């Protein structure tokens, strides 16, 4: 009974925090006037195609949605419903938004609220919708030389890692995870640079960074979903801060919301806004949100992502 009460209380708090985490556009319409300047054109990495069809949706998203296997689990449903192939480019959130800002993606699925707000504010994306959330956790060597195991605060854990000069592996790729990591260092007055011998910027996705940390016996910040999906291949690492599940994470600042944003056709006429809007409505629908909620439970005993769309909340008050 206590466990049930604690879970209800946590998710109520999580929902409150997520409501204020990113502010979507108040009116879901295409603006008639947008800035005319555009971001420098990014060179898109190779895409992975899921499904077949004459219609093609270009999805720029984060490595966590790909590394966890979530996209492979849900995108066949979109293909079946709309007969559209989805070309997925999985990179850090910063790169995904850059692809949207250059018109090289039709829709983005990302997790860095400040960057998302800037993307929408610049007129590159419109009609942001909440999709899901998980949380960040701190991973490190089993021996835990910095002594951070079971700390309640991610900031305190980072402070002890810095004080001990323990190896830390950063994604260093302007992703949502990298953005959160740098924000934690900033609260401590630390700006990580190459002059800090214990700090190593990998410049890779989450899976690659976890592999690097395992090889170098380093600490790192990870989203829980990628950690759960990859930990079987990381024998020298443990989850040290964040608890066994999202409900056990005592640091609510480590919540990690995801949003979907169609690219603005008024600024980028080449995008398939109709299909992007269908994708945004589809992934936030109650049926698809249920699939997201169930994803990972059979294998890991917990969801890798928790649904948070307006439709889901209305159906589950």
C-alpha cells in the first residue's frame, strides 16, 4: 500500500514538473509570418529506413529513442496506418534540431526543453507536443572511487566526482543528455574543458559513451532507458545515483521530458508538414502512448519511457 501511495505521489509531482518543463505553442496553427533568416545548413548523417511506402517522413531524433529499440517497436504501426516509410536520423538533440532548422527533417522528436523553445521561437518548428519522459541516472565503475553510490542528489554526486578527479565521460555532442550534464556542472561553478585531465568529451551517442565509460572505468550521465537496454554489455559499470526505477529517483531535477515538433512549412517549404502533423498526432494518441508505456516492461520489469501527452493525461486523470 505504501508503495502504491509513493508511486501516485511521485507521478503527480512528475506530471506537475513536466507541465512547466516546455511550453508548447498556445494555438496550433501555421504562422503567416516567420523570420526569413535560416540556420547554417547541416549535412544530414545517413538515415535508417523503417517500413516501405511511396510517402516518406524524415524524422530527426535522439540516440536514446533508437538505442533503446523504441523506434523499431512503434514505427511499424505508423507505416501500417499511413503507408509511409520513416527515414530516421538518430543523433544528439542539438544535431536533430539543426536538421530541422535547415529543412532536412520533417519532424523532430527530442529532449532538451531550452533548445526546443529556441527552435520554436526562431520559427523553425511549431505545435510542440509532450510525448513521454524518463529520467537521467549517473553510471560509474562498480568500485565507485568517488564514493557517490546511493546519493540523493545528482549535483552532489558531480561535486564529489570533481573533488576526487575521478574519470568522467561526457557525450560532448550538444545532445539533451549533454545539455543536462553541463547544466549540473554549471550549478557547481565548473566549466569542463580539456584542461581537466579527468574529464573526457567523447563526442558520441549514449550507447558509444557508455561503452567508453565501461572501457575507461569512468562515470557518465545517461538516460535510464539507454542504460537499461545496454547494461548487459557493460559488466564493469553500475547505476550509482538514481535508484532502481524512475519512482526511486530522489532527484526530481533529473526528469527527462521528450517533445515532438513538426518543422514549420512557412519557413521550410520543402517539408512534408501534413505527414509530420499526422506523426505528431499519432505518437501522442492514447493507443500509441499505451504502447510506449508498455515498452520494456516484459524485459526490464519497468517502462523505459512514460507517456505524457495531453490525450494520455485526459484518459488517465
